[in-house]
C-alpha cells in the first residue's frame, strides 16, 4: 500500500517510528517532541491501541499525553474491522493533529486496519500534514512492507523474516524495532534482500526516527538507529539459498546513528550529531 499523494498546496506530516519501551516519566523526550510537532497544548491526538491486548494501554497513553500538556488526547478503541467504519472514529482522525499507535502485535494492526476506511483516512491525512507516530508494533506497521515476525541473529537467511503489507505511510523504508535488545539485524537484512529498493531502519528501544516530509530522518532518544542501505548491493545469494541457509550480501552500507544524527533518503548520506562539547573546545 503506497503513500497517499500530496496536494501541491500541502506538506506531508512527520512519520515517527519508535523502537519501543520509550521513556514515559523521567525524561519523555520522544513523546514530548511528538507533542511539540503536533502543536503542543492545543494539539489534538488520537490514540489507537489496537495492537495491544491489554485493556488499559490506550488510557495510559492518554494520561501520558495529558501530563505532557495536551488538552485533547482521546482513545479510539478499534478492535474489529467493523469498528474501522465508525463515523465517530473517522471524524476523530479527520480532526486530529497527530495519531499515535501503541505497541503490541503488529499483525493485530494489519489484519484489523488493513484496507479499511481508517487506514485510508490516516494515509490521506498524513499526506495533508497530520503527524503519525507508532511505538514497537505501531512502528513496524507504518511502511508499505511490514516485518510481521522473524528469528533472532545477525546473519540473513530466507526463513529469517515474515513480511506482510503495512499501513503504507512510506515505501522508502522497512522498519524493525527493539533492534539491538533482540538481535534483529539478520531479519532486517533478510527483508532488504527480498526488497533492496527500501532502506532499513533498526530502532533501539527508547529511540525514534523523526521522518520529515521528503523522508529525511533525525534520531531522537537514548539509543541508536541502525541504517541499512542496500542500494549498492553487488551480490546477493538470496535467490539460490535454501530455507535454513545463510545468505551472502556484498556491498551493503550500514550506519549507526545516535541522537541528533540524520539520514537523507535522496543522497543516501548519513550525518553524525554535532558533539556540542567538542564544538565548544572542551577537553575530554
């Protein structure tokens, strides 16, 4: 599912995938940044807890956003595909400055929202400027190609990953979450071997990619983001590999970015964050 086209007089909103386990209390930098781009106190944020089976997930994020100063944060308790035709939920998305999708199981998102009016409305509103964030499962669901599951380990192999259609907010990236904590390099490499058009984003916990209009991204949070760029692959053995065999990939470019770092999708250039201490001439 491809992104909705952007009208010449409008600008696409941010896409904010979060690696899961984001800090919520002591220094909620990621959530605060999302609130700020949505408009701060005057923002209206719709929370979609569909991925979670815990009954209080939506309410907990509603309380968090209100604690961060948002006057209007409300939960859309979408549990079935029939719910995705609710005029009340569709109107809430139409009026929102931001949509936030919680963690859980991304297949609950794809099988419940996929192909529905809610999914179409989110894509269209994002193309018109509404910002969309998702944590953990909510992050994986954002792109056209969604990582639905897979195996741990650093070496790619044909059975390392299961792919499914995602929401389609971008077709330039494939996103994986809990990346370093759950040793997911191999499954992201496998996904990219199947689809070397896209760039891989591996998000550590408490780390987010703030993807601006035009698909440039900035890193926010306490961990790192692994950028895997397959655009210069010289060789791949994926087509010949059997199910459990390792796959050879030659020419893959990999970057590790931390808070303040950035990546440009057009130039495929990564930039490190400015070290403010060194910039001031401080001794180490």
